[in-house]
C-alpha cells in the first residue's frame, strides 16, 4: 500500500521542524507572539482546543468527549528508551535520518523495530544535544490496538517525565496521525489573517498619503502658475507703460 501523502509530507518537513525546535528564532517567535497576544482584544483570539490526557494503562472504556478535544495517550517513563545524545552540529540538517541510521548504535535494536523521536534540545558550536525517545513497535502497536478497542484513538502518544507532566513528544506512527492536528494556538491560527489585514491597511494608508501628497503638489503647481500669470500680467503692463507714444 502506498504511503499517504500527508505522511510523506510530514517526513519531508521533519528536518525543518527539528532545526526549528530550540532555535533562537523559535524563542524570538514565541516572545513576539506573547507580546502580540497581550496587545490584542480577547475577541480576536479564539480559544485553544482543550487537551485530554489518558494515562496508560487504561482501566475502563473511554467516553468520547464532546466538542473538539485533542486526545493524548501518556505512557509511563519505563515504557520507552530515553537517552541524551551529543551529535555533530551538521546532524541538525536531517536529525531524524541521522539518528535513524545510528539507532542500532544508540539502542539494542534496529530502526525497523522502533518508533522513535529525536528532539534537538541545545546547539553549540561544537555539538548538538539531542533527546532520543524510542519504543518497540511490537510494544506500542498492541497498546494502540487496546486503546482502539476501548474507544480511544489518540491524536498523539507522549511520555511522562516522571513528574506527572508530558515530555512534549509524539510517538504516534505517522500513518495514524490526523491530517490536521487538533491542537493549535488561537493566535497562530488568526495571525495570518491579522497580518493580511494589517498589510492591506498599511497599503491603503500609504495610498492615501500618496494621494494627499499628490493633491498638495497639484495645489502648489496651480498657485505657482497663478503667480507666474500675475507676474507676466504686471510685466506686460510695465512694457505698455514704457512704450513710446506716437504723435
């Protein structure tokens, strides 16, 4: 069976996502969004889609939530392999591919036996700090099948940090991920429309300013023409006055 187009696009976009995570550009983007959110009225910021976390193992059938809810399956820390790696900075260009080739060195398993996420944490001139989270396919697949039997079709599979909070990764296989992720920031969804409206407003203001400048210039030209005509009329009067009279 051919791989879905959405899954192939996610694979192609993964290197860009890895370079974006933890970069100074991402930090600046978040700070700018935070400042912009504080300047906008509340009606312009749609509410974020709520997130419902389900801890594995499930003990009862899952009630389907009403409304748009992002369902996250949270695994225990002992269910996964978690390592901190140090790689050359050049690995950031295609982090998942590089780590995938070296999985048999970082773990006791081959890449075709694992689902894994490689997340860039920090980058220095000499090395790249990466968090590797992996789980055996033969372990996660039965878990997902049991979840489906209990009515849960998670949008993401995350891991508990050990402190009760999610690690912030997604081990869900690409073919099972929704085409449009339910999770989304309200400001990020409305930001393109807001930027477009601001751009149009800026263009209209610029055109209005140009029109006012043009009208001012035309008015100045008319005044100058009137002054020139007045000067020419006075000159003609002087010439007529100085002209010799004939007897």
